[in-house]
C-alpha cells in the first residue's frame, strides 16, 4: 500500500507522503515539449498514451510517493455537451450552457466518452510501482458550475437569478461525478481529490447549499465505496472548520491563506495536506527550507501530507522543487 493511503486510512504517522498539485504541468520542459506538439489541450486530455506519459514525468524526475492522473476537471462539462476550449493566456472557454441539452445526457454515453481517461489510469497504474498511489480527481459541483454558467468574481450578485438553474443541475451533476469517481477507481485510482477551487467566491450564507452539501454527498458516496477522499474547498477561511465537520472527508488540503497553527487546532479527525504558498518556490533555498520546516514542525505529531496551498505555478524552476522534496525527505 502507498504511504498516502496508509496515512489517510490508518493515520500512520511514520509514513511520509509527498506529492504536489499540478506536479504534471507547464513548469516541466518535458511537458512543454509534448504540449507544443499538441496545441489542442482537450484532445491531449483524451490521448491516453500521452496522459500516461505526462502523469509519470514528475515521478521519473522526483522522489514523490504519489502520481496524479493528467486530466482536467472541465472534461465533465465537455462530455456533457458544453465544448471546452483553452485560449492561450486567457484560460478556459465553454460553449453556452443549455439546460435541456444538459438534462438529456445519458450515463452510458458519459462513461463511453470518458473511456480514454480510464484507459490512461489503467495504463499508468500498470507502470507505477505498487507502493505509489495514483490519485484521480474531480471538480466539486460549485466549481464546475462557475465555469458552466460563467459565474465570475464580480458577477455574484446575479447568483440569485441563477439559483433556479443551479438547483436543477446540481443533483444530476453529483450523479455524474460519482460515476466518474467510480469509473476512475475501477480503472486503478487509489485516492480521489475533490477540487472546490472557487468555494471562496461564495457568501457564507451560500456555503451550506452550494459547497458543504454537494461535497458531503460525494464524500458519503466515496465512504460507502471505501474510496479515500481529500477535499480542497479553497479560499473559505475559517469556514474550513464547518466544512470539515459537515463533510467529513479523510483528508483536507489547506490553502495558502490559512494559518497552519489555526488549522491544526481547529480541524480535527481529518488528515491535513499542503498549505505552503506556491510562490515560496520562487524564493532562495533558505527561505524555501525555512517555510517547509514551519509546516513540518507544526504538523510533526499528526498525520500530514506534504503538498502546497495550490498548484505549482508554471514559472517554477523544477530544480527548486527537487531541492524542496529532498529537504522534506531528510526531516525526521
Ligand atoms: O498535475 C496535476 O495536478 C494533474 C493535472 C490537473 C490539470 N488540471 C491539468 C491542467 C489537475 C488536477 C487540474 C485540475 C483543475 N483544472 C482545477 C482544480 C485545481 C486548481 O488549479 O484550482 C481547475 C480549476 C481546472 C480548470 C483549468 N484547467 C484551468 C482554469 C486551466 C487554465 C489555467 C491553468 O490554471 O492552467 C486549465 C488548464 C490546465 N489543466 C493545464 C494543465 C497542465 C494547463 C494547460 C496548458 O496551457 O498547457
């Protein structure tokens, strides 16, 4: 069993699990090389050979104990009928949402369209050592909805008008996401991370319905199926405590705005992961080591998974990441 799974399931303190969000990505020249030959990002996500190769790139380079499958949360709206395009330097662009079209989707077609993702997981699991975990992931309903309905930071006032549509799509979306989780686990994934990257956009009063409740339904589904989960409700500050108590995931990824001492004190019966600001990797080695040691010291007597408070930034020097991993491995 991988250290990641041992920590999440048995709370085994002596294991050391290190992995990074976006560990397969643009900061790696070997990824850039593949990417430059594959200008269509969505097509790349449906190429199981290349997804397998990209997933293993950071594993070959660094002493990591888990791989995260190369894919994207936006493949879900894409296969549900809302074509996704990635505009260079502008991010994702989705076709207009059509409720009828969305509701007319069939689960069988959904699974068939995502076959290349499951195939990539099968291929990767075969090539990955048994003691390394393969993490698969989904976007939480609210985060997917922000892209599907085009909810932007400064447009939250219009959220009220969108509530009726959101209510109609949340349940079917949860159902598709659970199907996607099950299919990924059947293909060989060991752990599921649930990204609610835009949870921080929500008013406190909307968190129960739009964040806690959907995450909780998905985590319950995973518990029933003995699938370990790590949630990441980014940007909700001290509401992490409420989130933890209502959703009860196995693991919780801290974002870089959270005070790790507060987190240790207030987030109980859950394995904590990450927290360090990804921009720290732009600093000198001394600053990086000092910051990493801060997290390791705070969490030294509880199960802790080393990671960051968000994904590795594209400008990161891979050498710095290598030094950080070696430093973390050296600590007791
Ligand atoms: O290494 C890994 O972590 C696995 C691969 C992974 C990608 N996306 C590949 C990717 C994962 C886990 C994701 C999750 C994802 N995708 C999230 C949640 C995590 C987070 O970052 O908050 C979100 C919100 C998305 C949606 C998305 N995909 C955006 C907004 C963008 C464009 C801007 C950006 O952040 O890169 C993508 C594209 C994307 N997904 C790239 C990669 C490597 C960059 C593609 C490129 O231009 O080469």
